[in-house]
C-alpha cells in the first residue's frame, strides 16, 4: 500500500477528528507527507483542512471534514493555449 493510500485510509477512519502531522508521518512511513496531502486535496478532491482553513486548528493539525469529494479540475492545456504561452514567454 502506498503512502498516499495509507494517509487516505487513516483520514477516512478519523473523519471529523483532528489528526496531527506526527500521526500522519508515522502512518505513511515517509517524511514528505505534505505532498501526499496536497495530492489528496487537488487530485482526489478530499476536503482536508488545516490551520489556514480553520482557526481552531494548530499548524500541525489536519481534519477531513466529509467523505464527499470536490470535483477535480483538469490541468491540461490545449495545443493552441500552449503555443500562445510559449510565444508570450
């Protein structure tokens, strides 16, 4: 099971509860868990909040507020848009 899968499972098991960065790092068995949190938010639409989102959370805490996923936004750029960007730069 990947670190991302472990973090997803842990958060889903603790929905609505504050979890700490120490718990996440221990569960994931990696140091770079922040990247996996971003992937779960951005790629999978998980509603994982931090102290930047809620005042009752400390800098080392996260909370999964619901199992409902937000829609994923495409990161793809069509060929015409890419050409305009390259020409602009």
